[in-house]
C-alpha cells in the first residue's frame, strides 16, 4: 500500500504531523493526507462530502467529534483497493487546493508595560 501511495504525483513520505510523529505519512504541498496505523489501517484526510458517503461502511471508523480524518481498515486485498481509492480522493482534494502560501504570523503585541521615558511623547 505504501508504494502505491508514494507513486501518486508529488506525494512525499515522512513522519506524521498527526499520527504521533511515526513514519509512514504522506503529504502533498506540505499537507498530510494519509498516515498508517499498523499494517492494515490508515488515517485518511477526506472532505466532509466524501465522509458522508461512507457512513455505515464497517471498514471506516469515524472520530467521536468532527474531524477531517477517518480511519480505514483494510485486512483483505479488496479492502486495500477500497482504502487506496479513498487515499486517491484525499490526495486529489489536496492537489485541487494547490500549494498554500506560507503566511508569516506576526508576534502578538506584548502586554507588558513599556518603561519608556514619561517625557517622550511617543511616535509622531
């Protein structure tokens, strides 16, 4: 399965940002879209519309609270093909978004009182 995922255009394998830093995670444009939990389970980041269609499927485990991620179980070859199809959907969703611009966040202003000269009127 890992080789199939790695073959997706632009997919990069590395440590997971969400799966406890374990290896076996895949990202595109810096966004993780899948990571493994053992040999026959992986978490897949899927759009809500895709998730809705999977409700009731015993191979898909949903989080207790709302999440972009679902766990997919694939103990058989047919289940692996099913899981890979979901990984492809997750990869395509990230590919369709394209690279995100990296936004530098400004540091929040300090709440500490400054020790400026009381005679200084400050910026003009």
